[in-house]
C-alpha cells in the first residue's frame, strides 16, 4: 500500500522556522519525484516545491529563498525546511507524488 505521512507542523511566530517531514512506504522511493503543496484557509491549492529523483529542486515564487526541500533516499523520506515564516504561509501542507497524497500537516503562523 502506497503511503505518505506528513509531520512537523505546528504554530510559530512570524520569522520562525519548522521542518516538515514526509514518511513514505509502499513504492520505489528513489525513482520518484516528490512535491509539497499547500492550501491556506479558504483558498485553493498552491504548489510549493518539487524535488526530482536526481535531487533537483524547484520552488514556487512565494516561498523561494525561504523554503528548502530535501530527500533522503536511504530513509525514504522527504523534508521541507521552512524559514522566515510569514502569516501568509499559514496552511495545510501536503506531501505528494504522482497518484498519491498524504493527509497533511498544519502550519499556523501568528503572533
């Protein structure tokens, strides 16, 4: 069974940092491109980042320079390091691959 499980979300003040984790199982991890997407309250889905099986990463314009996506093929995990958080980063964050999504982890940025 394909599974993706996010963790690491929480409540932080503006300017804070978090490390979101995505634990995976049930498929050949090293062959896969992964992504993170988010959905802010009352808004649509926003693409955040992607990392290919070769380790090449890309980011959405709203998070570039503040977010870093990492993959660990040995542990079959991906991470999203989020820094200098802003109130507009408040959202549910989802780890995904083609054909599967996790349940999400909530990030709340508030003073």
